């Protein structure tokens, strides 16, 4: 446990610094979004180029790509069922359809896996994020937001453009064709850039953290976070066990499935005026809970 806390202290410190900076009111409101852009366009590609060429494709690896899509299906069906039973407002239903299906596998999952697991797990986590979560938010997320915001036309070309021109996705495609030694001349530069992953992502999350919830939203919030952070990893773990998936792939898939709601998913919901206060509450409480929940998941995964 001491080793885990030692690994996580940078995450906790930079999260606290980001939240503290927000509370002072001295930072520009657009700063977190600027940090996100830098992380997405420079830091994530560097991490991908460092880790993915090291990955050895083997039996069971397909599961890291399949798992995030299974999360989407399981979460969507569960939310729709509960919404019908408890008669949740349409905007709350729409928000949970996105927030439970899409995890923070990039900004939180990847840094935590970097801290807790080895390079092999990091590469798998990147593939889970890029071939699963990112494509899902660009397709499933875009379609859901359009449906629940009342938008009539969802452009297939626009969705494809988002996916194909996304810098981390481009880096992933390139990295899949590189050998571990190809980037040796720029390895030191990539190392320096990748080292900024935890500071930048956790500062951004801390700056966007919201710690409040309306009384009528309490049950949907608890239900949503239970689906996202408990039910989904249990289902992914059970399925992976039945399919005899390799330990590294299964551990990474379970861990990524247990991450809190995705920041980008919350941003597109808020921008479309779909339950903005509820969305902020789910994102805030989920992120805070994850700082304690994900280390526990790590302990459970390594208990046997």
C-alpha cells in the first residue's frame, strides 16, 4: 500500500494544485481547455509513440479493443432500463447514456496505469483508449448528444473527420508500424514530453472539478457512478475470465473500465446544454472517488 501511495502522490498533488488554482479565481476560465489541447496534440502522441511500438501483439489482445465497446452497450442498456423504471427526466437519461458509457481512460486511466503498472500495460491502455473510448466518443457520443439535444442531422463525414484527424489517433496508426528502435534518435525528446502527462492532465482535471449535487439528482448520480465504476469492470472481468484473456490485457481492461466518466464526454454534454449541472456533479464526484477507487482496483487485481 505504501508503494501505491508513493506512486500516486504526483497525481494527488497536481490534482490538488489544479483545484486550488481554480478556487483562487486567478486563472483564466479557458486555461483548462488550453491545457487539454496541448495534452491531446503533443503529450498523448508522445506517450503513444513511446509505448505502442513496445507492444507485443498476442492472443487475447483483441479484448482490449472489444472491452470499451462492450462497456458502451452494457451501460446504454442499463441506463435505459433504469430510466424507464425510475422515470428519470430525458436530459438526465441522455447525460447518463454518455457519462456511464465513456470512461476517462485517457486523461486519468493512462496516467494512473503509467504510475501503477508497467510499460506493457501502458501500451494496452493506450490502445483501449484510442481504438475504443476515443472512437466511441466521436461516434456514439456525437450521435447521442445530437439525439438528446434535438439536433436533426448527424453528419457521418463530420464524425469520420473527427476520428481520422485526431492527433493521438494518427500517432497510434503510425506507431503500429514502428519498431522499438525506429524512434531512437528522438527517444529522449519523447521521454521529456511524456513526462508531462501526469502534471498536465491532473492540473486540468483539478481545474474543472465541481463538488456539488442537487437533491433530486442524488439517486441518478449514485446509480450512474455505480454502473460506470463498479458494474462495468465486474462485467468486463467476468467476460475476460470466461474467454481466458491474458492477465495483462484483462487487468488493463478492467482498470480502464473502472475509470470515472470522461471529461470530453461531459464537455460535449455541457456544450449542448444537456443537464449541465448534473453532468458537472457526476464528473466531479466520479473523479474524486476515482482517486481512491482506482488504487483499490489495482490492489484487487494484484491480490492473486
